C-alpha cells in the first residue's frame, strides 16, 4: 500500500483508533492506542512519548544509576516518530492498524539509546559500504496451559506445559493443539511476519519458528513483533508463551539464532558465497566471521542480556560456550551454511530467545563490518565435532556481570555503537545484576534451609 492508501485505511477503519509501539532497551514493546485524528497529526508533526521506557527495567522499576532519564530529569516526553513503512493490520484485533516508532532527541536527531535507531545507524553504514544486509531470526519458546493470573497464583511453580514430554519435530503434538498452531502460522502471515517453518521443539510444550528473511531493519521489526504477537495469540487460547532463555536446568534452553548474509547494493548477488573456495566462503565472509569472533566477548550482553541468559550458555545444552566457528555445526558459536549462492549465510548461535532483536542484529552486523573494515583474517580452522571441547580461541564470559564489565570498558564496543549507548546499556545491565543479588532463590532454600 502507498502512504496515501495507508492513511486512508486508518481514516476509514471503523474502530477509529490506531495501535502504536516503541521498543524499550529489553526489546519489550511499550505502546498505546491513539485516535485516528491523533495519528494524522503524529504522521505530520511527530508525537511525544514518555522517556521512562528507557528509564526502567522489565518490571517497571526505575533505574537509579542511569543518566539518560530519571527523577533528576522528571521523566519528560521524548519526541517520537512513527514509521509509516511498518504499517500492519492486527488480524486478531479486527484488523486495527498498527505502527512501530522510534525516539529522537529535541533536535530531531536519532536518540542515542533507542534500539531501533541504533540498528538503522549500522544498517546505513553497511549501505554506504555498498552492502545490502539480509537477516532473519528464529525463536524457540515454551508454552504453558496457564493464564497470567494462574501463573502468578502458582508463583510460577509447577506450571502445566501445553503438552507433556519432549516430542521434538512431532506431528502428533502439533496436531493436538492445532487451533493454536494454525493461528500462529496464519495470523502471523497476515500480520506481515511470515514464517518459513513452525514445528515442535525438544521440550514439553516447546515450539520453534523461523521467520522469513528480509532486509535487516524489516527482519528486526518482524522479530520484535513476532514475540509480542505470539504472546497475544497465545492469550486467546488460554496459553502463556515464554521466551526465557532457560526455564529449567533439566530442559533445553531457548535460542534466538540470527541468520545473516551480505548482498550487493542491488540485492542480486550474495557476497558471502564463493564456489571456488574450499568452504565455498568468500574472503568477505571470512573477514565478517573473524570480526564477529573477535568482537563477541566485548559485546556479549547484546546477545545474552539477562541473568537467565547465562543459564542457557552451558556445555551440552545446544548453546555455545566457546569462541568457535564451523561448517553446519550446531555446537559452535558461529555456524556457516554454504550450500548455494542463494542460501549461503552465517548463523550466530550464541543469541537466546530473550534478546532485543534490534540490539542482537546490530551486534551481529556491526561486528561483521568491523572485521571487513579491518580486514581481519580468519586464523582459526573450523571446529569439526564437539565445539564445547575446543577452547583454543577462548570461552565466552559466564555471567552477566562479567560480560557487562568487559563491554563497559571496551573500546571496540564504543567504536561500534557510540559511547552514550554503551554507557546507558551497560548501566542497565549492572542494575539487572544488582537486583539479582538481592533475591533469595529456591535453590538457596533447598540447599541451606535445613542443614545449615
């Protein structure tokens, strides 16, 4: 639809309202409904949106350690811009029109802490270098036959999984909950978040979906919208969907792997593929891959942003722990798939399903471009076999605070994302660590309550 047609659709919609949303630092969509009249004004003149969305955590508790906003600023509105190109109709809400937005500063320049603005900045750098980045994200998540109320009443213990047993790639399990399964596939397509595949994954009530690839900004929009859309569709079936990286020490974690490739400016030629190379990888790919390996320890919180993220990054749990790469190897951090010029790509497997997709894709693209810019050589050979046993190039930080401290002092991170963003983001991760330190866990009760 053209811009004119979109604006007319909004005017003609019988609801008289529009749903808008902005991504916070954790990738949670914060938004509201506005009238069609307010939307028309916002498209022409912009709108204000409370900057507290970058001043509080996932539980709406305000940070006490960030400079961007706080009690010291009074939590004012920041200028916001709605992106007309993100227009969608919400099929489970009578096709109500929906738009994503982003925040700017008072001068109209991109906000230095806005995740979508950060990705656009890095995408534009790739474009200036003559590259068209194509990305996609896949998600694993658990589904429970619960409501928000029942889950809270149970204190998130002994929740009932949507289906029992492991049942990866099960036709039976997808059939037993077919109305939900079908709505996911069909409604997401109508919502312009098309899926390449949807199947059960190993774990009780676990699904996996691969989103169809697109340019990197659209890919991130789709990924952010996917997570919220799945939760909303799940609600309509009496289900809670969770994208926690690790829900139980005895069950597999949930990945949010990002697939990526660079094409020429016209989007016609995959620059990652070279059929004459031993691994069918171009030198550009090797530079890009080397850049990610080099930068990964410096920017890991973008890929593993929460306390729970690091419970997933353990040996033998289908998530990497070492700085490794390999050809179609699911035990390494970076998996190369180079079967053809059309499908040749890199899969960053460190990323969990709990990430902010804008930041995860920004991290992938920026570190890859860093490798190209600095002509980094891929010195280590591909890992064949068990990547958990190959620590020759180092291992990943094992806790959020370790990873955050490394990013906070990293010159590379500041070069890639800017000092203001790194300062704000790492302060929010330090806050997250502090909140975790105060909590008394079930593990502590079981270990110490009686015996100490």
